[in-house]
C-alpha cells in the first residue's frame, strides 16, 4: 500500500498510488466513451416516436385483451399438453446424450485429454451457444413443423447445459473413494459404477429437475416458429389480433410455468 506525506509531514496511507489512480480513471473514461458510442448507435436506429407512444399503445391493447376469452380454454388443453411433453421428453433425451458427453469432458474420467476431451467440450459449447428458438427454426426447415421439431430443439439445447454442470460435478468428486475402490483391483467400469456414479447422483437429479423447469418456459414459445405446443396457438391469435385469446393463452402459460416451478422446488427439496 503506497504511503505519502502531507505538507505537515504526516504520513498518509493510500490504497493506490498516483499512477494506479490515473490508470483506473482512464479505464472509467474508456468505459463511459464506449457506452456513449453504443447508446448513440442504438439511438440513431430507434424511432423514438413509437417509444414515446408505447404507453398509450400498451394501454389500448390491454383494454382490448380484457376480459380473456374463457370459452377458448377448450382449444388450449391439447397444445399445453404438447408443450409439457416437449419439455419433459426433450429433457429426457438431453440427459441421455449429456451423460456420456459429461464423462468424456471431465478431466478425471476422459479417456484422452488431448483428443476426446476437446471434442466433448466443443459439443457442450456449441449446443449451449445457440438458443432453442434458433434450433427449432432450423429443425422445422429440416424435419418439418410439429412437435418433433420442438422436442429435438429442446433436447439439443439442453445437452450442453446438463453436460457442463454434470462434468463439473464429476471433477469435484472425492478421490479417496476412487482410490479405495481401485485398490481392491476393480476395473475401470467398476470404479465408475461404484465410486463415481453414487457421488454424482444427487447433482444429476438436481440438474435434471432444474433443466426441466427451464425447458417448460422455453417450450412455450417454440410454436412461434412452427415447432408445436401452445406457442402455435399464441402465434395464430396474434396474427388475427385476437387479444382476448392472447390474454387467455398468456394466463395459461403463466399457470403452467408456476406449476412447473412448484413441482421443481418440491423435487429439489426432496433431493436435498
């Protein structure tokens, strides 16, 4: 910590010296300049008339959407069931694919840190970097519109998330148990089954439930690009400006997400 003396000769303790302070303020200046530049770019590309008029438009749409069209609820049971199936089956498929990828990516279980581990890490990064809506858009073009495209999109998007958390849990296991089982002459597979898997089962269960909860939210909008589920009904209602139906659909989505959150919290609490 730098020390300086004032005019009376009293030593003054400082957190940073003069050069460190200047560098710090220069960094602040650069950050402010970058922020102002980005704000100018956004401002130039924004039609501010619509922004200032947004409260009036929102109030007008809100008045048209109330009350919700309750008699339309009969048309939503099938789509909301499809949405739950997309989230659930997509999570199951993702876990099936994520488990081997996680073991290949973990530094203490991968057969090769030079060749195999980078490939597994690439799979994790590539599947996590693209949003499920983009995956759904691509899959609708490849395999056609419907629930299958949404299911595969959710599964692919979830592989990287589940595998990343799981391989981190594998790398954090207690090595003493592994050494004890290895000392008995156990094979590599026996060490994995009796030494590694029991330690990561709680993490695996928590990751599964957490991802399922996320997938319920993501699957509600996949229908906007034709991947099935309640999002398809939402898109159809928006196209014809049927605001009372939109209000009801949003309410149903909210209820489904809240129920999913409640179930997820209960299961995580039981696991922990």
